[in-house]
């Protein structure tokens, strides 16, 4: 089966590389010439652990090809995955422009019977819109399929190669059997492929992200309350997470969720719901709570330091989470904006996201080569992303480098009592009750 993946971002690149890894001939097509030229030389546009090896190996063995010639990539395909971006429109709904552009191209350039798979996260009804757009020009039969992607940036290869489950919406036996064959190597340990109707598959993706975002906002608000009532959110988290009905994942409080998916998918679902006259009040609050949470680090810093004007603030961690260089909707960007607007200067460190931050912010902040370099002469340290390398630092060195021993820890990396014992003025999320 010849596979074409259109859109070579986080999702398309991972899908293409993993399908090539299991022996399929795969063409990845994208309009971005720089990206494709880089990939042809095994230079990846993103940081994703393990992905570079997959790309290099499969490209070297001729199973994985990269092109900007979208029509040719469509013409040679038996199965096409649409993995282009679906950014939020001004009103929060998913902007389907790229998806429909691709559908139009598929209709014009298809040369064989096709299975067309929407991999992008798209609202219910999109597969039908894609089918209509393809159908305007189609000269061959085609079958629609919705196959939402659940990979996590930073663990994307593992998530694709060993998924918890694969969700596939189909409306024909042909699409069902093609997809079952394609995914068979990834579910050999018995993890399920869950076949369903197409609208349910489209909805499943949004419901999954909405649920995860809800857990995060819920815990952030519980953490904020813990601070007021003298409780410790770490204890509360363990106490509720060990309940089999609740489970331990996604209960860590922090500086608010970011990334390319949760913020935009929550907004899009809220928008769809209000258009349908079925308000999702819980999710509206989830989003509102998250916006407020992104401002808490600044508030905590001000509580410890007073007015930040003229102060130099060090930040550890810029990416929206560890093991990625993705800065979309990162909490660090909100903090940096607030600091700069209040007259502070910022010096930041991140193991991989400084290049991407510089692309966005240029010289508005300083970039430190190493984590300790950021601290020299700084008035305080704020930890935004929980990279492993920040977990066990040399506190003596930190104290010596900082002008005042102030740390705001947005990820609860350190023990509160120990930090106070070491003489730090230390704030974290939901644990002040312990001191
Ligand atoms: N990033 C994630 O972790 C993740 C996880 C699950 C699902 N998703 C969903 O997958 C989709 C893609 O996300 P992403 O993060 O990979 O996006 P991205 O922005 O990183 O990549 C999208 C790519 O599509 C290309 N593109 C746009 N229009 C095109 C066209 N007409 N023809 C060819 N290429 C075109 C762009 O040049 C870009 O390289 C989104 O709907 C997203 O919500 C993302």
C-alpha cells in the first residue's frame, strides 16, 4: 500500500516515519519548502526524541520520501493521511482552510481508488466536508476515514508505535480493512483498535483532550485552594490519584496547560457546542481557570519580591512541557510578557526551546547558555517547565549566583521544607500550607 501523508508537522512527520518503520512506502508532502529540503537532508524542523533516527533510517532505506510536489504525492497514493494544521479561527472554532485545500487537491489529482484519512483534529462533520470537496473533482471511488491522533509531544514515537488504543471512524468495509491492516503491527500486544462511525471518532478526540484539560484546571484550582486552607496539594493528589476511579495521571498542578492542542481544542469544542445550542459550561470554566493560572507565577513572584521593575528575573524552562521545543501557548510566554510589561528584564534557559523562543521574541529577553549562567546577577528564579535537568540542582550554587534567594517553582520540583531550611524564599503551587 502506498501511503501519502500531507502536512509534515509534529503529527504528519511522526505518522509518516512510523508507518515507514513498519515497512510501508511513505511519501510525506508539505508546502513548506525549507522544511522539506531540511528533511531530505535528515534535518528535522522539530525536536522530538527518537524521531531523527526513524527519519534517517527509513529515508536511507528508500521507504520514506519527502516532497513539496503535493499533486504527485496524491497521484501515487492508495491511502492519504491529512495531517495539516487546524489552528483556531478568531471565534475559537477550528480553521479548516488547510484541510479543505488538501481535499480539493486530492479530488483533482487522485489516480486510484483511495482511502482518505483525516488525522488532523477536526470538528464533527469535517470528514463529510472533505468528502464533498474531494467529490467535486474525483474521478475514482474513495472512502472516508477519521483517525484522530493521540500522541503526546515528547513521547510521540512511543505513543504511535505502542498506542493505548487506536480510534478509527469508517463508513465502509474497504476503509475498515485497509486501516486494520495498516495498524496491525502497532497493536500486537492486544491494545484495541476501536472502530466506530465517523462523527463519533471526530468527537472522541475533542472529548479526550477536553477531559485531560479539565483534570489539569481542576487540580490547579484545588491547589490554589490548598494554599488558602493550609493543605498540601501533593498529598491531596496522591490521596485522590490512588482511587481506581480517578487514577494518578494528569493531576499535577502547574502554571496552566499550553501547547498546540489543549487550548485550541477546548476552544473549538466550546464553540461547536455553543453553535449547537448545547453550552459546555464545565469547559468554559476550564479555559477561564487556565488563563488565570498562567498568571499565577507572576503573582507569586511579586508576593516574594515586591515590585519587579528594574529587577532581572531568571527563567528555567520555556517550552510548554519538557522534551519538546514547542512554544505554542506556553505559560512562559505569558510570564515573560508580564515581566517585560512591568519593567523587569528576563534571562532564560531551556535545553531545547531557546531557538524557537528567539524566533518568536528575538532580543526582548536574554538567552543563557547553561541553566546556571541564567542565574548570575538575577534577582529571582522562576521555574516554568519541568525538564529533568532542573530536578536536582546544586542549591548552594543557585544561592550564590542569585542576588536574592528567591525561587518561584511552577512545577513543585523541590521540597518546601528543605528550601526554607536552605534559606530560600520559595513559593510553589498549592503547597504553601506545608510551611
Ligand atoms: N501536535 C500535537 O501534539 C498533535 C497531537 C494530536 C493531534 N494534533 C492535530 O494534528 C494536526 C496537525 O498538527 P501539527 O502540530 O502537526 O501541526 P503543524 O503546524 O506542526 O504542521 C502542519 C503542517 O501542515 C503543512 N500544511 C499546511 N497546509 C498545507 C497544504 N495545503 N498542503 C501541504 N501541507 C500543508 C504546514 O506547512 C505544516 O508543516 C492539527 O489538527 C492538530 O490539532 C496535533
